C-alpha cells in the first residue's frame, strides 16, 4: 500500500511539473517571468485562480474552456500534464525504488532525473513550436549536472573526468555560438543540438546517447517517409530554406532519450 501511495505522489508531482511546463513553454520564448507573474489566460488575459490551475482536474471540470472568456483551451496543456506525470511515474518504477528500504543513491538519482527531464520537456516544447533550443534551459541543465557531479565526487567517490571533459566542450561550444551571434549568423541550430547532446551524454552515458541518436534518425526517416507517401508534404527545392531546417530534431532526440533512459533503467534493475 505504501508503495502505491509513493508512486501516486510521484505521478502527482509530475502533473504539477507538467502544469508549469505549459506556462514555461509559452513564456520563456517571449522573455516573460515564469516564477513571479501570475498565470493568466492567453486569450482574455484574465488572471487564473487556484481552482483554474489544478492539473488535469481543472481541464476536465471546465470542459477544456476558460472559465472567464469561455474560449477553448488547447488540449496539449491537458495532455502534457498527463504525459509528464506518466514519465515521472515510469522513471520511478524503472528504478524499482522500495518505500521500505530507499537507497540514498537511487533517491538522489530519481530527484536529479526528474529535474533533468523537466528541463528536457521544456526544451522539447519550445523546439517543437519555434525550432530553437532555448539557451537558458541548456544552462539550467548544465548547472544541474554540475551539482550532480559534485555529489558523485564527494559522496559516492565517483570518477568525474568524463563529465569535466564534456563540460569543457560545452563551454567551448557556447563561446563559439556567441561569436556566431555577434557576427549575425542567424542559423545556429546545429550547434544548439551539439550542446543538447553534451547534456544528454553527461546525465546518461555514451551508449544511451548513441541509442538516442540512432532511434531518433530511424523515427525521423519513418515519419518523413509516411508524410511523403501520404502526399501531405510537398517536396521543397534544395536551398537555404530546405525542409530539414524546419525539422525539430531536438524534440525527437528528447523523446527518444527519455524513453531509452527509462527502458535501460528498467532492464538494469530487473537483472
């Protein structure tokens, strides 16, 4: 019974994060405050009350409409709350945490993992809509990884040389990216993907990152093939505005990375 309560709490925490993600994905690209400014309806700008922001329940009770302007709320907000709760729940289950005998190392990994997923989901949401990897979210991930590295080195006496190398490369990429921006080179998405890749490699491992890229490419090839087969997407001439530049590669990578981490953890803990 205690185990079920523990997993239920993890799911609830996930839905709360998911509710915050909907706000963050909308506000961060607009450079709006995501912590101190109260939530509001994007249609009528009316400030939302506590009862309007209960994850999942508010959407169901209000029948997917704003309480004030009655305009329909995009279902993606509802789905993101459920999806985030499910991801957090599956991640906890994959670690086979026992409520009676919780291992400190696993508990820390669970907390860091949930915060890591939080940053990834926000990055994925912004990339899906705007085709850009948010720098502030990448910096958040790197700060989180640094804190985790310090914990591993001090508490678990782990070897952190690989983490330090990745961190050094990440800093070099950030500096290079800034120089490109200063020269007004607009398209820096490939560099942003490399920065995201380093974050993934730090938290997971080289093998998991390799599988992430492999399955990302397979999913993208399949998705593009189906679109072309159904004739829902027109072929575009090879130019600076080719269709691959509109492909949210980071979004697909993040989805695959989360799924593979959960699957690998589940297999490792099972055996």
